[in-house]
């Protein structure tokens, strides 16, 4: 016996699939926190489900009203999917653009409903509308997605491309059918539309799930490379990223410098006011430096304890010392809020630049040597180590400030 699948049966199957997908994404949202795109996509699937319910249950009550409301909800679901994609790939897009497309489509459907247009006109409008959404999302996924998320974004784009091709074929079939268009849209094309709708929803939910999984893996890798207190890169991460940055600078024949910074008498702060205050001091200093001192391309990391590393690509030793002085002044001139009185913090900084021979670890080592020289010179100052071969083993070659007082260059 061969089962005959009429439109009612297909509609019920599609509704069950839509409810299942929407429920799954909602439950995922309860378990997986910190994924805003997941919640937006859950809302999109529920909106699409509501649209399917309206189209299938209210059509007998008022066909034009059901068409306008149902298709409007489906258009809104597309807008939510697009917004979710923007959030996921971290691309800013004004909400007025997708909302304008939804409003334009609803107005078009309202006009067709009032004018009493038949199924072909409605289907043509819906097909064009779907093509625009598919093309928009494909472009976003392929042109604006980050490299780290490219695999899952490409798969999602492929799913949307299948949907786009179906609507292109559907649009061609409707426009070329002539006087048979009405029977086609109510018969074979309608049946195929239900089937493709269900298939697209299943594939798209799978694609979104893969995107979420890839985002989770990326976030976990980033968390493993990030210092939990300050949000900076940790010791291992800065050595890896700094090595890549140095290699790129050398390939392009650009300088690269490293600052090694240590907060002065930090152990005294911990011993006097406790480790919670010490943590507050670290957070305060990091916030100061990140917000107003460093170049946009600088790499800032917590090396360990109260030590920090700043990698400055495309900066010579002279330019790096200028940055070091800005950092020193900012730290010493911005006491940490604390009761009963603010805590003044100072920093010692070692500066070293690329010698063109040794690796990144060696530059960090020389910056560390310069840092200890700054400590010996009285703290709250910076010291730059030479890259000149004749002075390579000298402790330092330049000091410009000690406790805020101008110093003199030394050999």
C-alpha cells in the first residue's frame, strides 16, 4: 500500500518538525550559556513555527488575513536568523535593514490580499522574498565570517544555497507556467514546497548546531589561552602569538619591540591589604593601559604574577621607549581607589627590540634583563637594552627616567 501524502498531511509533518527544532534550540539555550545567537535562533524557529500554524489553521477562517500574518511571521523568522548570524560572526548591522525588508514584504502581501490576487502572484512574491534572505545570509557567511568559523559557516552557506536554488527553480516554474500556474502552485509545486521547507529547516538547524559547536570550541581554546583575572593572554599564548608576530615583522622588514613590565613592591600590597586588593590593583592597572596607552596593534599579556609583556610590532627601540614612558606615567599617575586612602602604584619596565638574529624568547629574555636593571636603578623607570652587537652583553644602554625625574643616556 502506498501512502498518499496530501497537503494537510505534509502541513502536519512540517509543523511537528518545526516544533521539534524550536524546542531543541530552546532547551539548548537553557544549558549552553554565553551564546546569544542560540537564543536568537530559538526565537526564529518559534516565530517560523507560529507562522506555519497561522497559515495552516487560519486559512479556512480568513485566507487573506492568514496569508498576511503567516507570511509576515515567516519573514520575521528570516530576519531573526540573519540577526543571529550577525551576532555569531560578530558583524554589526543596523536592525533597520532586516526590519525594512520584513515591513516591505508584509505591505506587499497586504496589497495582494486586498487586491484579491491569486496564488501565482503570492508565490512569486514569496519566492523573491526568500531569494533575498538566502542571498543576504550567504553573503554574510562567506564574506564576513572570521577564519576560525569558516568551516561551519561554509556548510550553512551551502544549505542556504540549496534553498536559494529551489526558489530560483520555483520562481522559474511559476513564471513560465502561463495559464497552468494556478494548478501548479496548488498541486505539485505546493507539495514540493512543503517537502523542501521541512528539509531546509532540518538542514538549517543542523548547520546552526555545527556553528554553535565550532564557536564553543573556539571560545574554549581562547579561554585556555586567557588569564582568568585580567582577561589578557597568558604566558604560553603570548609566546606563541609573539613569535608569529615577530616572524611577520621580519618577513616584511619591519622592527618589533617588547616591553616587560613589573609592578613595584607588589608583594607589600598583598601583605598589607590582602590578595583581594592585590587582584584589584592588577585589574586597575590593566584597565588603564588597555584603554588609553597602547597602540591598536600591540599585544598585551600577563606573563605571570605582577609581570606583563607588551609586544609592539612595527615599533623601533626609540618608539618602544616612548610607549614605555607613557605606560609608566599612566600607572604612577593613577592611584588605585581604596579605603581609607588610594594606593599609589608604580611600574618598572624593560625594553628590548628585535636584533634580527634570535627568536622571540630571546627578545623577551633581554627585556627581562632590562627590567631587572630598572629595578636596580631605583624602580618607577624604564631601561632599554641595546641591540648593537658591541653592547649586546651590557645590562642597559639607555635610561630616561627614575621616579619621574629625567635621567641621562648611559653606555
